[in-house]
C-alpha cells in the first residue's frame, strides 16, 4: 500500500500544476467602455461587488444595481442549482477577485468559476435580458464508444431537462437527470437558466446551448456550454448533488423578479475553449486528502464566538458592507416617530421605515438602557447577517452613531403568529378585503344574464369590470342555500390568506342584507375539463402544455398541504375546478369544501360525504376518512385524465365498458401503458418516456392504500427529476371486474361533476356537492 502511495504522489505533483489552472476560471472583459480608478462608477462597482455573496437568495441567485445613470452598475450572480450556499459564497468571492484582477477599468465583464458560479456586471440593464455571448466551452477529451446512439440519447435527455427548467418550476429554472445510453452507460445532465428569464427565453437559450454541442463536444464523454443566461453540462458520471436539488424542490417559489427596465448587451462573440483531462484517480486521492485534513483541524467551540468581547470597530470591519448611514435610517422611519412604531421588545423598539429606493424595512432601535444591548447587537450582526433561509427574518444591515445601535431587517407584512392564533373576530380579520356592494353590482351590470358565466351548487358566477379596468369574477351565493354562510366564511377566511400562482386568487367579498358576494380574479381561459375532454380543443394541448398543467397543479397542492400558513385539504380537486389563464397556467379553484387540519394530524373523519365521485379516495368514499392523501388520490385521477383525454367515469372500450383506472392499470400490468396516451399526443415520440413516467406517477397516487401514496411534495420531486426511481404501484381501487358492487349508488348522489353547456371561466367550479365544512377549528402553521 505504501509503495503505491509513493508512486501516486509524484504523479499528482506532475498533473495538478498543469490541470488546475486550466479548469478553475474564465473571465471575459467586454470592450464596451472603461472607467477610471477614482470614478463614481468604480465606487459603485466596489459597493455592488461587496454585496453579491452576502445577499444571495436560497437558490444561489442575486441581482441588483448601485448608483444612477451614467454611473449605474448592474450585476447578476448565479450558482449552480445543486451546490450549497457556503460553496456558492466561496465561489463568488473567488469570482469577484478574478474579475477585479482580470478586467480592471472595464465597465462590462463576466466570470465563470467552471460551471459552479457566474458573476456578471455591466453599465447596461441585465435583468430579464437574454444574453448568449460571450460564451465558454469545456469538454472531456475521452470519446464515447457509440457516438451516434450516444448523441441521440443525450438529445433526449437534454430536451427533457430543458422543458423542466424552462416550463416546470418557472422561477428556479434548473433541472438535472439521467438516461441510460448505449452499452448501459448512464448519461447525467444538468441545465440551468438565470431565474430572471422568461420561460420562453430560458427555453431559447438552452436550445442554442445544445446546438453548440457538436462544435465543442461532439462524441465526447462530457461537456459544458456556458452562456451568460444559461448553462448546460453532461457527463458519464454523477457530477451533481441530487440531494440539494430535492431540498430546493421542497421550498416555495421565490418571488417574481421585476426587471428594472429594458437594456441591451453588446460585445463581440468570443469562444474560449479549454480541454479537461479527466483523471478519476486524482479526484479520489484529492478528496481523501481533503477529508483527512479537515478531520484534523482544530475547531473553535461554538460558545467562543459569543463570549469573545469584540470592539465595535471590529464589528464594523467584519461586515462593513452592511452598514447603513444613520441619517438615512432616521429619515426612513420619520425620525423614529410613534406613527412608525411597530412594537416593543425586550431590547428596544421596532419601527417601520421606507428607504429612498422604495424598499420597506423594519428597524430595531436597541435600548440605551439595556445591559444586553451590545451583546445582542454583536450576535445578530456577526451571526444573523450570514444566515439565509426562508424561515428566518433576513438581516439587511446595521447602523451606528454614538450610543445608537440599529438593526435593519426585511419588513414582514403580516403580524406575528400570536395575533393569528388568538384572533377572535373571524371576518373582521379580512375586513380590508370588503368591497362596496353597489360598485360590484354596477361592475356586473346588475348581475345581468349577459354577464353570467355559469351556475354552481352555491350560486351563480358573473363576470365584471371595476372602474379601474380590472376584470373580476363574482360568485353570488344563493339565498336559498342553507350552507351559503358556511361556505362564505370558509372561503373568505381560508382563500384570502392563500397567495400562490397556481391558486385562483380571492380579491375580496361584499355583504349587504342577505347578499353574500365573493370576488375573484378573472381567469381568461375556461376550466381544464373544457379542453381535455373536448375532441377539438384538446388537440391544442400538446405534451409540453399538459406537463406544465400537471406540474402547476402539483405545486399548488404542495402549497396547500405544506407551505401555506394553514394546512388545507381541498377535497374537491377535479378537472372543472382547475382553471387555465391566458398562458395556460393552471389555477386551483373552489375552496368551498376545503378543510383545515392540524399540522400534526394525519387524517380526519366526517359522517357526510361531499365531493365528486370518481375523484374520491376509497377511504373517504367508504368511511368518511380524509387527509392530504385524499387530495393526492384526486390528483392522480386528474393526471390520468390529462394524459389520456378521457373522463374517469365509465366509457366504452371496444365491446366492454371500463373506467379510466381499470383501463390504465390493465395496460400498465400488461406493459402496454402507451395505449392509454391520448391519440393526439402519440406522434410526439420524443416525449414518450415523460408521458409514461407521468402515468406511473398517476398510478402511485391512486393506490388503494392511502399510506402507499406519495405526498404531493414527493410528487413534485418525481416530476422535476428523472433521477428519482419510482416504486412499483399497487392496484388502484374501484376496478370494475373486482370492486364495483351495489353500494356504488350510495356515492353517486354526491357527484358534483354534473355536465352543463356553460362552464365557468372564473375561480369557481360547478357542482351540487353538500358542504358540511366548519371553520371553528383553525390551526395556524
């Protein structure tokens, strides 16, 4: 063993000096203007570069600007979607140092630290701008053994990943997966766009990057194409962190980015080509050496940082880039006026403020009389400023002047948890959402038949237009409905607090006498059932659109089950309760039957069955037991409907009558699952594997035993990553040959899927379901 180590070490010292400089970094300095050393532009650039690694979001992305034209500096940074934030920070620090060294006095520059991170700055607007130049190629020098088949399989993989990144989780825009290539060799791939791009621009960028593969990496075992707005990489070994990507899939979507304004990107097209010699033995040895070194490091004890007495000037020098001017904070809070006071804590008062940029902040003014003021100040600045997590309030910076100590945080709009837990007046908690009844009556032309969109179990729905020009959908609850008030309370209390792009948004409500109105956003296209069950309209739903609809519904359910303030079970998910906006994005609607459950509850029981037969889980239909797995079952049925273009109820199949679950299971069991695919999709052979995978996921969701069904968060992971191995599904319930019997009529009375000529184009579905919901048991999360 010792002799082999002695032989390997000289080899390492010979290889590494030549290998590492080639693969570490690449900078491109664009000839679009220069700045001088003492200029305002240089000062703004220094400030901006000091912020980039500190202000990353949880996805490793940051964009900002400093200054005003003509000295405004814009920057975008992005780390590869699978790396941890601490690795991202280190990578960007190296990238910053490299740009300062390589591109002095250049107003536009970009640096890649391989494909781990990218830092780009410019005097022109960058956000929302698709940039394909300058670019960089890197490839593996080893050739594949079957190049033609390898290229075909690689194209299939990259096409699938491109769709997932561009049209899947829109705001993350990263996807990774693998495919089995020739000779059972697994090909791994990862594609990513900057999150500020539109879905179509991301798609276009990745198409262009894939087109360049023959130029750089044709027939090679691995390659990378790096562009300012997107990157792709493929290898024959697993190079990405699948666990990290799964963690990101559990997190809610980041906020939509608003580009500051139109801008352009110039520069001559450059292609810097670097060849990588892949030495697996070198990588393994280096990893082993690093592990040994790290295990022997002497670490400071956690309490030492808290116990050390650091001077204030030491704090300033450590995080000086976070320091705010005291006068500006005083002005932002109206000189710490009582009108701006949000509350008082043990260490001081908290004020609301608004910076000149328009950003809202919360300012904690540490009490001068608090003996713990300095200690708390030190701890929060040194520790909290480095913490980035969606469940932690973000510290933006601090300010010092004399004995004043200020901590500046992001402003969180809603009150603290105790105000939600102990609130007593249910409707008054959303009183700011109340509309004037007369204005809504005018907006709907006095609820005229011409404005009527449809009739549901709880009342009619009308289209309206407010004086501001905003279009709305108004549900007018039936006065004869004994459950109208219950549904009204349910939707106002629940839906008004829900904010997700895959849920129909409740704008407000109106009350006058016995009138009860719910006002929703107006959704342009009809409900999903009008498309997938219409032989003409469904031909316009190609696989990419259907996949986007499936993924969007899944994300909406994850929000309801896990990410919203309250855990909510929809209980009536079906095709008619999914609406499509102008871009065919799905929005889950109609929460009149929704139920709140405690965060730790696994299921609840009810004696009155409500919902739509065909979408009901067996434990709910038979025993009144409902849980998040009830919604999972409904989602699985909906997935199979979307793929097949068939309703879930009985239909004629040749000489026999079958239901959709029976037909799908029979074909899955016989290895002919492709027979279930809608005939209008079968020509798209390039997406066949994605369709079959979604059928597989649908069958997992409709398993008879609810415990075997995945959670919706797991479903999102399955949809977003082809690296996750799917379990073998068990038989679904209600198979006609085995499970149907006399008792089936018991549930048909509760079918809310009645057919009508006119369907809703707003956030409410048709249906005549009973609603026994009660909202007396709130469980804030």
